[in-house]
C-alpha cells in the first residue's frame, strides 16, 4: 500500500486531514489551529503540505518510522504548527492501519484497559446562578465531573460591562471565584468532581491566592493557572496551592512534558492529540506520566473526530482518569460533519468497535459550512494593556 495524496478539508472553524492510498483505504485526523488559534491556521495547513512532501509514496503502515522522519526532517523541530500537522497525519495513519487490519485502533495499541471512558464537560454562564443551573442539568444527564471558568463569561462581554477578570482587583478575583465555584459545588453536591480552568491568565501570585481561596471546595484540579513556558514557576505554584494542578494543552513535545514532570509542576497532564504529535507521541507522553504516577487528561477542544481519536487512546492507556468532552459534539455543525458521533451513555463515552478510529467525515456536508477564522478576542485591562487571549 502507498500513500497517494494528503488533503486538508475545512468547514466552519474545523480542519481535517485525509490521507488517501492506492488501495482505496483512507484515514482521517483533525488538525489543531496551533499558532492560528486566534485567527486563521495558515501555518499548520502549510505544515501538512510539508509533511506530504515526505509521506506521499510511502507505506502508510510504517507509522513510527514516518513519525520520526516527519519530526526530525524539520531540523528546527518541535514547533506547534509542524507538531499539529504531524498529529493530524498520525491520527489518519492509525485510522488507515486499523481499517487495513479490520480492528479498532485501541486493539493495535495493546488492547482495551476499559470499555467506556469517563467524561467531564464544560459549564457556561456568567453568574453563579447560571453556572449552578447548568451544573444541575449536567449531573441529571449522568455526568460525574464538570469544569468551569471561575471569573464569569469566558470572553470579552463581561469586560465590556466592567465585570470580567480584566477589571477585577486581586481580592475581587478571589471573591468572584469563590462565589462561582461555591454555587457549582452546592448545586452538584459533595460527590461530583469539580474542576476550574483559568486559561493561563493569572500571575503566579494571583494563582496561589485564587487556589488557596478555593480550598474548601475540594477541586479535582486547577487547570492552567499561569502561562505555560516557565517550569520553575509551575513547580512554585504547584507547591503552594491546596489542590492538584492540570497543565499541558499548550505543550507539544515529549521533552516539554518531561521537563514539567521533572519539576513536579502538575498532577495531571493535558496533551492534545491534534497538537502534540498524534496518537504515537501521546502514548509516549502517557508512559512517562505513568512512571511519575501522573494522570493524563487529553485536551479536546475541537470536534467529534478528535474526540474519537482521544477515545482510542483512552481505551488503551491505563492512567486516564477522565476525558474532556464538549457537549456539542453530538449536535449542530460538529455532528453534521461526521457520519455518526460516538455514543454517550450518561457521563461516559462507549469505546467503539469499528475499524480505525471509529468515525468518518461526512464530506457532503462541508459545503454547507464555509470556513471561518477562530475569533478569540484579546483581554484588555482597564489601563489598555494586554492580559491574554
């Protein structure tokens, strides 16, 4: 079998890679926007073309060999855009391999460690009451874990009304977080796991203060409290807050994750299969995390194709306590872009037994959804300075 073509297919804000072969078997993967996350992902799309220059004409079943070539052929290696391209192609190659052998990918990775995958999902809303209402609804649907952004609406609208994180004083950050997390904890009771994510927007001092203010709510984890580059600061924050930290959605090489683990900077790592080199690389990251007694919670912000790839990895990997799951995977544009979303049973996804990653694209639907850039507005402080995107 030989690879004959590698295509990028785009619809709405989602981008997919399709790897075709001369035997009619093809595989699909999802492409992370990487450096284009706040706009249009020009560079990871170009990265796919760069990898295709190597891969076309090769046997698609030699996945580890191709992974090493795609990674090392880029001599200034390891950037987010090329790792996103490798990740999408890697998922597609595993999809091909599963189809070629007539088996789901998790069986090729060593076989299942579980039959279903525990999920957490996101809560939206600006006020404590809105968050509490959503939390009750998710628990009623069977979810045993929920996550929220503890400073109101995750965007610019609260700031425009003078009530977002950007407008909060040091003490107001803590008070607002306590009000919102407290409302969710009261709504779900003591036995549902609650997580928070502040999307790398705090300084270390702010993160420690917010973490200490939330001690009574017994959080499952505090995700991305500070910016992702400085592992010494992650070690500092982790050693000074009373709950586990989760981190890793903005990392993309096994070496970065090893540095984080060596600093004991997180109790849960959050690699993204579509960004950090696909199934092949995340399996290695999970192995070094397991050696450090650290859980792996794959980042999953895109569509149902990435969810399907995550579930294949989750099924075959021991140290996966929970999987991120966007509720809209099974509705609207995301559901329309695939043949059939994975089956959710309450707060779990069932591991599919279809060959490959267990899902396919519905290419006929793509014409209905013109491509759009991912508009992630900057967060501007009252004095006009930038906090984050």
